[in-house]
C-alpha cells in the first residue's frame, strides 16, 4: 500500500511538472498580448516529436536534448508571433485566435506527413534503473522529469524577477503603451514572450514523450489541459498555473487509479465549473495592477 501511494504521488508530481510547463507558456502569451495562442498544444507535440527525431537519430538521452528543443521551439514561437500575431495585433482578438488555430492545424498536418499517425515514444530522459528507497522502487524517469521541469520553472522565475529583460517583459504585460513610452521595445518583448512560451511548450513535449506516447493529434487535448489549469489556478498568474497543473495531474493519475478515467475527468470538470461559479478569477486570482 505504501509503495502504491509513493508511486502515485511521484507519477502525479511528474505529470504535474510537465503540465506546469505547458500552462506557464500558455499564461505567458495571455499576459503578453491578452489573447489565447490556440497553437500552444501543437507546439508541445512538436517538442515531443523533435525529441523522438533527434533521440532516435543520434541515440541521445532526453536530458541531452533539452537545450536543442528549447532553441528549436523558441524559434517556432518567434515565427508564430511574426505570422499569427503582429500582422493582426491592431484588429479584434478573434483574428489572433483564428490565426493561431490555423498555424496549429498546419503544424499538426506537417507532423502527420513527416511522422505518420502512429504513436511514438520519445527517448528516456536518463538511462537508469528505478531508485530503491526503503524497499520502494521509484521511477528515475519521473524523478528526472520533476528535476528538469523544476529547473526550468526556477530559471523562468529568475528571468522574470531578477533581470532587466524580465522587468521589461512584466512591464509590457502590465501596460504596453506605458512600457513603450519609457523606451521599451514592446515588439521585441512580445516576440520574446512567444519564444519563452513555446520553449516551455517544447520542453513539456520532451518530458511527456517518454512518459506517454505522442501523436500529431495530441495538441487539442494538451491545450485543453492548459486552459483548465489556467482557469482553476487564476488567469494571468504564473503561481496559479502551477497549482492548476497539479490539480489536473492529480485527477488524471490519482482519480483515474482510484475511480476510473471517465469519472476522474468528469470530477475535474465539476471542479472547473465550481471554480467558475464561486471564484471566477481562479484560486489565486490576479494581483491588482500586475501581471506575471
């Protein structure tokens, strides 16, 4: 019984760590431009397939691919901002919604044509047997997922809170016109926000690929999880995204094990509806006058 609890807890934290990266990237774009990037889930999938491609091609462990995937998906994010956001930024938000959906569909079909519809599994983050602690076998893959995601989240925190670039990103998210008036290049900071968001998405795809199979059609489910985590945790709050990701993962792992997957999913959406009824701003809400 103790081993089951330990494994469920570890698996929940590992899945929550990956989902947290998805949700954080989702929130970064919302904060930066006030619109939802509906291609975000497909960018997570792209990160997973980049891991599949390079991991199998060069026989590298997943952890060695982290810098490469961050760079590749960050470049995709900059391209996304140039194609789907900047040409439409002065129009209504629905234009950005439609353009990001279109980019997501194109990316999904590109992955389908290159890799085919069959599920693929990415390379393990580390090639190591389970860690035995007090007679309990703990998955090294899950532990590596938690450590890698934690390092990325901590790095994002340092970037946003301790650097001049981070202050410019937060200023642009809070009030773009005021930021521009004091000399901040808001176009550059918005493009950087897209790059950071999609880099996190790609890293999440890398972390999810060895834990689950990845297919070109997974993007819709992943963006839905990010949306649910964001709504429950609180719009515009990075801390809320972390808590929301943990709640989503707990229902997916613990709820599905104790009850069943359909029941756990139904209960998760009941929690979502309850949050919208009782606390529409989310568990953490949004700090007055400040975003990110």
